[in-house]
């Protein structure tokens, strides 16, 4: 995907021709720290329509003085400032106002950049791209709805079910395919188990298309429309079954506009309910390491990290592992899978393990033609091609997760 240049972002239209209405509780004083004039003009106009009062500065030095003077509720921060790295400013900003909301808005959208922003202490990281306006206003609304006495969402309460989170450091690593095929393999190993696969890739994931069904009942819709406690009766209205695959499915959003309406405060209660209602909860996060995914990853029984054997992906995976360490996610809960190995690889299994400091639990061979045939048929790979090496590996990973779940 090509992102617009910062000077073009003010040309992006609002989705649906209307603004998201600001809540009465939303912070109304925002400091914008960005050296690009067109970006600050766009933000000022866009946020004014949503009911905010804004002030803009263009440098790190100006920002600190403005914080002391204006005491903003929220700071929107560009990381590339003329006099200092914007991320290095975050501790100084919090020293002045400890509970100020800080949202990094930058054209840099790689995993390494996002991790750096979150590690520096930003509340969230938004990439300058089409739809960034809707995403920003929605996240400001969600931020306002969170209790300010707690710096982070409450942890998921441990239930009977096991949570397996699937994530990768780089897009296109095959995370969704491995997630759903492993879940299907586990369903065959435990035919009486209740399994649900949750698509948490936003703004839109690919699980629905991969398993061959359509639904309008999504997590985003649930968090927007359900006002009562999220219990099993509520959840079951938004879950579909897939007889071919052997598990239930819960979709995040049916389109990017719907994804923007997601109420983040409902995610933890949702997973508490799922964990009590199902034996196994598979969660596809794609490459979405964010304030939405982190509370779930922190309590997942196992985190399955997908990587491909190229040096860039290995390097970014190492960054994720280091970040997980700061969150207290122990290495015993991590499972590394090497995907799409074909012929002569760029980075060998031994070199990957040396750089990552962890063993690779399995290697999924590259069988793209067969994966495409299975996907076009809407059936599990292990059903259509049970004797191929990839099917044997999916069964091995499913057995590994089953074994881990009994510890």
C-alpha cells in the first residue's frame, strides 16, 4: 500500500461524508506537534469539525513551552522534528503532565517504527495514510472513554479456555493461513472441543474470505451496539460456525469504515467471555501490534510468532521479542514458526535461531500452488492435501498447542 506524503494528507476526504460526533467527555484541548504546515492545517480543520480546540507548534523546544502554558489533554506528535526525535520528547512531556494522552502520527509505518513509538510510551501510533482522520478521531474518542485512573486496560481474567495469539512482524508472512489451518487440525485432534477463531486484524482481516463465508455480525458492530454486559448470550449473536473447518468464527470488521467505530474498551470483556465459553480461543492479530492486541498477548497461554526466512523479517521479529520481554511475556509462552521455506533460503534455520535466541518449533514448507487451490475451495489445507508436508506440520503444531494447554 502506498501512503500519501504528509503534504497530501490534508486532501483526504472524510469517510461517509460525515464526522464522528465528539463525546461530551472527550478531551477538548489538543496540542499538535508537527513541522509540516499542510499536515497541521489538515489536523486543525479536521479536529475542529469533531469539536476540539487545537494549538500547533513545529519543534520540540516550542512543544515543551506550549505544554506548560496550555496544559493540553492530548498531544498529537510527529516523530520527525527539526530539532529532536519526537519519541525522545515523550518522557519530558509526561514529566510535565503525567496523564496526558500522546498519539504519534507519522508517515513511518513499519513494525520497527510502531514498536519504537509504543516502547517510548505513546498511547497509540497512527500512520499517515488514507483513513488516518477517521482512525485518529476514533482513537481520541476511545481514549476519552477510558478511566484516567488506570494507565492501561485491565488484564483478562483467567478462564478455563486457552488463548493462542498468532502474530507476525511483517505483513504477508501467512499468519492467517497458519492460524486457521492449525485451529482446524486441533479440531480434528479434539472433536469434542469448542474452538473459536477471532479475526483481530483491523481495518479488515481475511479469515472470512479464507474459510468461505460472509457475515454482517462483527466485533466492531458488537462493541458499538451492545450496551449491556458482554456475556455469552451477546457473544453468540456475533459468532458463526464453520462445519468444514471445525471451529466457530468471530470477525473483527466487514469494512474499514466499520472498523473505525470499534470501541476498544469492550475488547478485554469480550475475551474474558470467550475464554470462559470456549476451550480454545485462536486469535489472528496479523502484524497488528497495538494497544488493542497487547492486553490479549500479555495473557495469552501461547503466542505463535510467524516469520519468513529473510534477514529483514528475522530482524523485526527480534525487535518484537525484545518488546515482549519488557511486557513480561516469558519465552516459555512463545512459539516461533518458520513459514514459506523454499529451496535455498536467505537465512538458515540455525542462523535465525542464533539471532532470535529461541528455537524454531516448526518449519512450514512453501507449497503456494496447493495453498491457493485449498483457499479457492474454502476448505482446510489438511483436508484437501492431507499427505503433503505442510499438512503434517499443521498437525504437529496443533499437537504442540494441545500439549502446551495441559501444562
